[in-house]
C-alpha cells in the first residue's frame, strides 16, 4: 500500500484533535511531512506529535506552498476567513485538499474554489464530517430505500448546548461574523448540508429569522464585571463562570483543553486572566445569533424547518422526517432512529454506534474516505466534494441574506444567478 504524504496547514484544535489522530493510528497508510502554523506553541506541539524536524515546520502557509511540492495532499484547517488563499494556492501547485468547513464566508470564493478543483482534476473534500457518521449514514440509507415513502416534511433541530455556545460563539473564534462567519455558516453549515443530502432535491425558496437575544451588555447581571476574575459579584452563581468551567479536570471538560497550549492549570488560568475566554459573556465583541430558524421549500414540494438554538442542555441534533409512507424520529445523542411504517403499523428502534472518534465517528470516517479516494484516484464526485457542498453553502448564504432582511423570502434561482453573474464579472 502506498503511504500517503500529508501536510497540515493550521495546527489548531480541528487539525490536531480531529484529523491527526486517524493518521497517527494508521501510520502504514499516511504520515505528516510538514506543518504550517504561525503560533509557535501549536507548531511545536504538532512537531512533537508527528515527529517532525524543524526543517519540516513553517510559520505560514505561504512559506510551505512556496516550496517544491512536498507531499500528496494538504489539510487546510485555518480559520473561516483564511481558507480561500491557501486552497487556491495549493490547487495551483497540484495538491489534493481536505478543507475545513465552511469553504469560505464569501459565496463567490466558494464557487471559484469548486471550479478550480474541477478544472485541475484535483480532490477538494469539504469537512462535512456528519455525513460520515453511522447515524446519518443509516438514516440516509433508510430514506433512499423508501422506508417512509416520499419525504413530505422535515423538522431538524440543532441543539448547540449553552456551554458550547458560550465557549465557541461568545468568547471563542466564531463569536463575530467579521472575524469568522455568520452562525449559519460557522456552525449550521453542517445542518444545511445534511438537509440537502437527506432530502436529495433542490431548494427553490427559503426564509430565515433569528437574532442575538441574550449575550449582550443589556442582559448583564448587576454586579458583573469585564472579566470573571475582576471581583464579579455574581461569578459564583453564573452558569458561564470561566474559572469554574475551564479549571475543571481535562477529562471532565473537553473545552478546557482548547484555551491554552499545552493546557496545564497554570496556562489555563493565565488564559482566563488575560485572554478572551475569561471575559464576561455579556461584555465581549460577539455578534453572531444565539437562535435562528430557516424555512425551506424544495422542488418536489417537500418543506423543511431548521432550528438552531444556543440555549439547550445537551449538544445534540434531533430530526423528525415525515413521509407519505411513514415517519422517522432521530436522536443523534442517543444514536437512536425510531421508524414507524404506516402500512403495517410496525415500529422499529434502530441503534447505531459511533465508536470513540469525534463527531459520532465522522472525523475518522472522513479521514478514512479521503485517504482511500487518494489511493484509488477518485478525484471527483466524492461524498463531500466541493461541488456537492456548494449548493448547501449557497442555501446558508441565502438564509443569512433573508435574516438580515427581516425574513424576506429568497428565491434560490435568483440568488444563484446573482452569484454566477458576479463570477462572470470577475
């Protein structure tokens, strides 16, 4: 078996914690030969994990991609607004790519990346890892097999989890759409992709409502301060207390490991005292919505209601799919699919198993498939190719456009035509 050589661009949590473990556990299949990362601590951590010499480390993607071709493919795990440049440069140099979602916060850039990959005949796989999870795979198989007839309507809920929302979207990297992307892209592009994949039809129109309701200065409790450690009078009872949340043992709180490298107690406390993760959740520069709904109509007449909310107990996705011949209710956290068939009155409870990998097995699944595609020379039409992902990205962009215009209905044909016209002008 040919060993696939990889380079990692962006050694943050997604690269090191989500995708690297598979490569390290399957060293006969693949290996990392280079890393580009501006943060020295993360760069050194990557070198330690991958066993790389200093000559294999680069401070920027520009430096790495300026070298003669080093490997077969690159994993681009930079922040949302830093995807387009390295992706286009890597395609130009003949690299296959695994690209973190969302593709870009600009619809025109998404279109150009997909077109560039097609023209170059190179693999550009988007990290819609949910499609590779056994739960969603089984659900797709049931629908494709006609288990409930034709889909009439879907209700899909994304429960972000109140602590996850506060960590990532109030204090964290995705808190502000000018720094990253709107919530519908930064978080819910997974859901838009799942909806488009499951229903397997073209969205013709949609509308969206949502806002930032709670995490703002007007909601700050009396006696609260700029930082949790500034003598805040309500810190002990606040559900978002940074010291209480981030100083938990790492085995009890996965988020605590993400605020410092390495995540020692000293480093974590320093991050709380001086970094964004110690700021009062009511006093940051966040602006992304904490709740949003999207209503969609598809070409075949099916309708979908999607709801994202940051005020939930669990981090979970719950889906109800109603068809002409039956109904499916799915709970991702329980890994349970409840199927009811109208003709027989039969109810079946189907359980799936995620294993130990992240995103219910999706992280391992996408890496396994990506490496297999590289070995087999399958460079187009893959499960989460850029072209497959493009339509759901455009749905997300249209939803945000609708939300910003007080829920105005967006006709997808007109929206896409505008994007294509912009592409032609550029």
